[in-house]
C-alpha cells in the first residue's frame, strides 16, 4: 500500500473510531453501557468499593495515588524475585535494583521506557504479570482522569467527579480488554508469537553455528502496548522485530490502535458536555498539529541522510533508509514514529537516532508540544483541555471579559491550575537535561559527540517527562545515574499533571453555568481552533526553542540546508 493510500485508510478508520468508539466510551462512563455488569460486581466486592458512591477530587486523586503506589510495589517485587518465580524457562536472574525501580516506575506511569533488552532481561512472568498488566492499568488510569475532567465541565454545582475505582474497572473491562483481545488475535494470525514454550535452540551442522531464538507471549502484549499508548516492546527491537510486527497489516493496525482511543475521546468529551461540536473543535486542533509534524517527518526522511552521504553513499534514491526496515520504507516509518511520539506511546519500528536532523527534530518537538496531537489515552485530552483553558483566558483578556469555557467562568484558580499542569513538563525536562549535561555520569552516556549528543540527552528527558518512552538509542541509559534521575521525570510528568487536572475538575464541577451572550467567545468555531493551535505552538516554542537550537537545528545547519 502506498503512503498516500495508507494515510487515506488511516483517516477513514479513525473517523469511524471517533464516531462510534467515542460514543461507546461516553456510554460506558455515563453508566449506560452495562453489558459486563456481571464482571464488574465481583471486582467491586473484592476491593470493597460501592460503585454507587462518588468521590470528591481529593478522594479521587488519593485513590489514584494509592492504586499507583500499590502497582509500583507489586511490579518491583516481581522484577526483584523473578529468579525464583515460575514461568522463567531461560532461568533469568533477578533484575538489578536500579533497573527494577526505573522499569517499575516507567510502566506504572504509562511511559514504558526500557533501559534493557526485554528478551534477555524479563521472564515470562515479568512480561505478563508486571509489564502487560501495567499496560492495562496505567492506560485505564489515564482515561479515568480525563473522564473526571470531562465531568467537571459537564456538572453544575457538584461536589463529586465520579469514582476512580469504577472508572478504572470500566475503562479496563469495557474498552481496553475487548479491543486488545481482538487485536491480539489479528497479530497472531499475521505471525506474531504467542507461546510459553520457551526459546528455540537451532544448530546449523553445516556451518557449525548454534543460535538461541527467544520466544514468548508476544502478541497479547503487543496489542495492549499499542492500544494503551504504552509502547514497551517484548523484544529490544520493538516494532521492528518481525515476531512483534510481522506484516504491513500489523504495522497499519499498530498505528490505528495507537490513535483510536485518543481520537475517540474527543467525541466522548463532546457527547458528555452536550455539544459534539466542542469535541470536533478539539479534534481539529489535534489533526492540524499531527498533520504538520507528519509532513516535517515524512519529507525529511524521504531525503538523503547527510551523515550517510558524508560517508560516501551519495546516491540514496529511496530516502533515508539507515535504521529502517525495508518492508516498511522511509515514509511509513515516519508515519509510525509521528503517531508514536505525538501520543505517549513511544514504540518504534525504526531507529529514530538514525533519522535525519530534521526528522529527529519532528519526533522530538512533537513531544515538546505536550503530546496533545492527539496525545496518550486520557493524557492527550486532559492536557489539551488545559491549553484550552489558557486559550479562553487569553481570549477573555483580548476582549475585556471574564473568560468562559463551556458555560463555566474561568477565574484565577482555574488558570493557575491549568498553567501548572502545562508548565510541569517543560520545567522538569529542561532541568533534568541541564543536570545530565553538567555532570560526568550524564555526559558519558551519549554514543555520539557534538549537537547530536545533546539531542540524545534532551530526547531522553523529554521522552520520560512526557511519559512517552521512545529514545535516541545512542544514549546508554542502563546506568545507576540515568536509572535514578529519569524516575523524577517519570513521576513528575505523570502525577504532577494529573493532580492539578483533578483539582481543576473539582473546581469546575462546583461552578454554576452561565448563559452565553453576544460577547461570549465561541469555542466551537475556527477562530478558537486557530487560537488554540497558536497557544500550543507558542508555549512549546518559547520553552524549548533554545534547547532545540543546540541540538537538531544546529546539526541540520551544519549540513547547509533544512530540506
């Protein structure tokens, strides 16, 4: 399938997902879809939760933190004890303390940053009981927070924003599990591995060579890895490994799975606040940003790689194929990378460290926008709504009115919470980058020198703070320094945004709505879409442009041209 037809097919499938998956999610979180009620009730009894009882934003946030802390503890223990636990046919030893801590935090925060090779580090139990479970749990937690914020806009004079445990359970069993189950079957049908039989030993008697081929329960993890915008691969090569991503169909399915829930949630938002046009406006912003960054990435990767040209290979008729699978090509790889980095997925089917300077610029700066186009499951929607609040505040200043969004007056408390949520990521990412380039333990990590070395470090902390998980893999991160310092970005990039979002949801839910007037700023019109795009771009440019100038921009300029 050509690149153009791939884009057309993707748009059609996502349009269907926007309308029907979005409406289904609205029904699930409004309590109208109850076809799995028989499965819900035992879970609530087991955890001691009354599904009819709702929570204030403080109790909702406390439940989120308690659940995440418990998940982190269990995951860490499994890693540390895997050497004596079952389902370990390769007899892999316990994961080292620093790496176990880093990986546990990474998967609980929906980042899935991997400083290890999965097939040689994690047992089957660690892969299934820790990594795959957290793929479901962290994704469901992100969706829950987004839904809580939607309720904040939709409710009037309310003291509660829902029940975290109910939202978590319903997000898992009504949305994530059914879709992942069907997707895993497709992956298996296309050739992805799914077995507990252990690795295969092959001996080539003719050449006297022996080889150990790792296997495992891959397809089941691959499906939720993409659907939950998790990104952590079973194998070190991630989506470039044919056992994970065997065909063009699975590659296309991976891209659709990555994007379908973040896209569908914009319809859910519109349906739950009573105006689908509001959700369509948010989707329009996401589409504009995604299309712009896809154009940069695909055009850049369709050019010759200047580093390869400098090595003597000046004729590169198929674009930059360094670090890419021949079966996917340059532009399809760029599409996959854009989808992965414009969300919080981070899975890869090519080596992003081998991209052209401007190709690397595209995937790096896509994260720097806050991953709102369309962002991760839940996180993309609640982050862009923070930007929307700042946008209506700016619009209110322009016309001298108290800003309003969806009938709610946006006052000092709401603006402060939105600004805090928006600024956490760039502040943390830049501070951690500055620390890494200032100390010896950080500077010895990059494989390369010069501006590309800086790009590798900057990409690392932008990725972990955005809960993305992709990397310019020339950076050696399995060291005590990186394993520990990254966890600050992982935790702050997740919970220092989620908690302000929930506080904002509580503040909005308690407000009464005000009637629209002739002077109200319409937030379902092209003017709002354009202003919101501008705010997202300006915030990203103002905070990150100096750092990006020291990395991919100066690297590209050293070759004398941009495209």
